[in-house]
């Protein structure tokens, strides 16, 4: 009986656990109340909590009105979270290298709705990648008589034919192709676009046509700016220079363009350039230039001499049938970086007489690429080593179509159509997509500066520019 009376005076184990649980809840609530009214101290937060807050935070568009912030957000795939997309029209589109840089494939939010190019093979390639809206009709006839067929757009991009300005064109002074910017701007006016991007060769800048373009754009209500850009500074494994003119109706584009460089020339790299360095503004943590090895080093030796019935990248990785004389010349200059002058020194009997007579210039003719440098400009006949520095760094052959496409920064997933000659033209004439993507970053920042007042939100990036106030570059032809 005494044992039974003692146990009756003690609470059961179940009752004890319930009491303990209630006390823990009360204590937790008490701590929460104290924390709620206490001053915050961000230094006492655990490191992982700080990261979680950054990941979940959202900001207005004014967080993305700097092209570096847009670049960082795009690299993280955050632009795809944007509630806004922008419609683009591409004129003189070619295969679509410029359009590609503005689309989801490279992390952007622009939607192509109409395009035009006179080359049917290039238009077919464009349509295979972006939808069936690229026409091949005469753009002059469209601009004069059928302009209503072109849909409205937020942005017009494109490169009126550049042969009229090219240094390779001996008759460029009277070339009518220098005036095709006129229907371009007429279509800009019709679409209602508030931003345009015009791409061309660097020789356009400073020309009479450049002044006329600026005057006509001003009459349409646009402020303009311009720059010569080297593709290698933006992740393209190629030192290709292009000129860009940006027009904007609602703000001065000089505050947003040119884009900060994402890649920088290694200190040991050659300083020889075709054009002057326009400006020296980089994103934080800029990377070294991408090289030939980065772009094509993983590819096996090519097979066959025609487009292959293989999945990418092997479909365009085919070679040529060199003559015995060509093979002797390839083997006579086996080291990377060698060129026609090395051929003349090592094997004069194999050197064409016209090369011997040409004692100056043309140092890249019949030249081998370097593994650990970017390629030089990839033109439309990259498969002919007598046209430039197009020999593989160590194999006795010119580069393949796939290698040229990669040196232009086209992803292997991009579909080219047409004969191998037509595909080569499409590759060589294209704006490198990775360069185009940085132009698109600037355009997005421009449009975001207008959107910020409308309460739009996008996921924010952690990136903050550590550069000083943007300055307009001084241009030297």
C-alpha cells in the first residue's frame, strides 16, 4: 500500500513530457518576442542565412540598369525570370548570329518576330533556328510598298551590308550598298521601336554615311552613340573588330554603351591590333581571352570532305582534298604561328611567285593559328589557307566548318543549312553571338531603365560594379 500511495503522488511520464513540451514552446515564443524588439545585428547572423536572403530577394528594374549587372544576372540564368520580353526585328539578318545573342539560347529575354535577308540559304538557316518569319524579298521594295507587313517591335537590330565600307572593296566609294541603312531606319520608324542596334565594319565610323545616319536618326527622335568593339574582349575566341551604332528614344544611350569587357588580353599577348583600343573598362573578375585551344581543342581529326550525316559537332567537321603541292607547303611550316614568309625562307621552291614579289603585308596569308591565342578574323573562305591565317595549329590542313563556327562562338546546337560553300558564307558573315549577347545586355539595361518606374520586378544579382563613372570613349579611326 505504501508503494501505491507514493506512485499516486508523482505525475505520470506522459504528463511530464507534455509539461516539458509546453515549457519549450513558451520559452521559444519569449525568445522570439525579444528578438522582434531588439536592434538587428547583421554580423551575428550565420553565413548561410545571409546567402539565403540574397538568393530569395527581388529588386526593381533599377537594379539591372548597368550592363555589368545584366551580364551577371544573365550568367546565372536570372534574366529568364524577367516578367517582360521584348520583340525584335532583324534586318540583313544573315544566318542569325546577332539574333542568337538576343535570345534565350544565350540567356536573354528578347523574342524575334520578323527578319529579312536577301540570301535564301541564310534565311533558311535563320528560320530553322528562330521560327519561320525571315523573308528574302527585296527590302527596298518592302520599305516602299509593303512596310505594313512588318510587325511592331521594341527593338530593331541588324547590319546593312558592309561591303560598301570594307577595306577589301576597292570600289567602295561608289558602292550603292553603302546606302542600305536608309530602308533600315524607315523600318525602325514603322515598327515603333524605341531602340535600334546597327552593326557594320569599323570603317563606317567617321564616314559621311555615319554622319548621315546620325542626322536621320536624330530627326526620328533618337539619341545615338557608337563604338568599335573587339570580339575577343567579350568571350569570342577571335580578334574580330566590329562597329556598333546604338539609338534610343527615351534616354541617352551613352550611359549604357559600350559594354564593359568581360575578357582581357593576357599581358604576354601581342599588342598588334588593326584598330585602336577605344576604352579600357572591364567587369569585375574579368577572365583572360578565350583561345583556339578552348574552342576546338576537344575535336578529333576531321573525316571526309562533305557535310556528314552525324550529330553535332561532327556534322560540320569535315576536311578538304589538298593537292600534293599543298601538302608539301603545309609540312614545310609545321610550327604554330608560321606563315608565308616562313615558307619562303624554308622552302622557296614551294612558294608562289606572287608571294615572293609581295615583300610587305599579308603576314597572315598561309598562316597557322596559335593554340593559346584567339584566332584572327574568320571570313567566308576560311577553308582556303591562302586567304588568311586558317591553318590548324598542328595538323596539316585548314580549319573545318565546325572549327570556324566555334571560333565565331556559335554553339554546336545551332543548325546551319545549305551547301558547304553557303554554310561557310553564313559562318564568316555572322556577328559572333557572344559579342551580340553583350550588346543585348546593354539594350536590356536601357529598357530596364525605362521599366523601373512601373513596379516591375526581376530576380536580383549580387553583382555590383566596382568601376567609376562611365565616360564616353574617344574614337580614333
